C-alpha cells in the first residue's frame, strides 16, 4: 500500500513527537512522509491587507527552516520530502493534496500548560474543512506504539459513511493489524444502542475485511470521560473519532468532545471526517448523550 502522511513539522517537542510517530507508522506500512512547515493555519489570507512584501519577508526567513528540515528528513527511516509555506490556506492545502495525495495530516499536541490546545483544535477544524482529510493528533507525552496494537473506535448509534477524500483510512486501519474495539458511551446502560453503534461502524466501510471487532459500552456522565475510560480499559494505543459535517461550527468547536480528548488523551486521536448515511427508518428513542457523542451540533 502506497500512501503519504503530511506532518506539521517544527523543532519543538510536540512537532518532534508527531514526526517520530509518523516515521514509525510510515516505515512499518510503506508510506511516504511530507514534512510541512507553516507559520499559521487560516481560512483567510492574512496578506490581503499586509501586502506581498510581508509574505516575501516571511518566505526568506523560511529558507533556513527548510534547510534544517531537509537535514532532519535525511535522518528518518521512511522516505520524506519537505514543504515550506507561510500559511496553510485552503488553496495551499488543495495544492498539497493534489501533489501528495495524503492519507492524513499529523499534528503534535503540546503538553497541558506548555502551549494552548485551542489552536490545535482550530487548525484541525480548518484542515478538515479545507479538504475533508483525516487528522491524527499525537500528544507530546504519548508512549503509544506505531502502528498501534489496540485501537478504540468511538461510535454513536447513527449510521455514517466515509467520504472519498478519507477512503484511504479504510485501508490504513486494517493494515495496522490492531485489535479493534468499538466503544459506545451513554449516560445509562443500553445494549441496543451498543449493537447499533457496532453495526454503524461495520456498515460504514471504515474497517472492511476486519472479521473480529470487539464491542463495549461505557456508562459515563460525559462522552469524553467514557472514551478515556475505554482507552484505559482496553489498553488502547489509538483512539478513532468521527467528525460529522453537520457540526462544523467553529464557535461550538471548543466545547466539543474532540477538544476535551485532545486536551486529556494519553494516546493519539485520529479524527475522521464522515458523511451522514441515508436516514434509517427504524424508530428508536433519542438520548442526549447519543446526539452529542462526538461532535455537538
């Protein structure tokens, strides 16, 4: 299987840990790395009012960064190239996707208190908006292996499908060979909801060809708490969560479960954009915990 991983790269611990994880993953599965350095991630061009002079100055300052990253790339086990850009605007992300066909972006998450997690959350949201690509968030203190040996897939009872831009995940997850557990979180025990969550994952195309998938339910007051319990309970080394398009509202994003997981998860979190599946006519009672399991409206 041939694939590319775009790693947001730099010289601080979070970026270094993300690169280390990406190198292990790519070298084991036969992938190619793209070390991408950007000053900022944005939906809007900051040079509209500042002028092109500022852009040229920043590009000149990035020459040394590019040289040092190229030196770093030569020390990796997986084949790697370097990309330097002043901003990761949607057109830049589209160009990168066209030239490298990335399976996902990889972003390092700083330790709590040593860098705010909100910019990471916002960058993730914008990357998903720009290209609907999966994003892997790697905590700087994570000791998890790559590829992971055990993976938790978070799921609510709602059916979903992978968009074409994220289809590579359906090949990447099975190729990792990890033991898979579908985790369903609810405020009260509900075996029927657990069964629907497992069926949603199996019918989504997320893990085709995987015969054995464990199913566990976790009663918890909040989805984030339940998913963290699932990670600890299964000794998982990767957590997979969904990003539903209906919840792409930046003003609510900081309150999402994913934001809490980014802040607290001890293992990498793979955020996968998904599409709503056709409406399931089967009647079933709604629960507040189900409606807001991953990405609140």
